[in-house]
């Protein structure tokens, strides 16, 4: 589990913009990310503990990877929708 910081996620989002992996929502906070070139599938999960956000990916990366960067866009949209839905 890796802490999501502004710096780390910005780099990951930037890389995701270049590589453009396919993101599929499995459930809230759980995403399947597919590398369109290699066809490799990865699973990304998000956690929130207090005010800290964490991300987890089952690829080999030891820091916030672009799979997490690609998923967070979908995650933010979904989280906002859930917020407005209960309001
Ligand atoms: Zn990854």
C-alpha cells in the first residue's frame, strides 16, 4: 500500500496520459487497468485512512505507478457522484 501524495500522483497521471491504459471500474475503490500495448491486466485499489489516501497496484512498481494514475481520474469522478447522491 502506497501513500498518494500530490507529487507522486501528478507524475503517475502524467505517465498515464502518455501510455493511455484502459480503466474499468470493478467496484467503488477497485479498478482493472489494462495496458493496451501488452494486454497486461492490473488491479488497483484505493484506501482512505483518516485524511491520508493510499493506493495499491499488483504490478511490480514500488511507488505510485501509472495504473494508479490512470484509475484515480475515474475514482475522483465516482467519489464525487457518491457524495452528491447522498446529499
Ligand atoms: Zn501498477
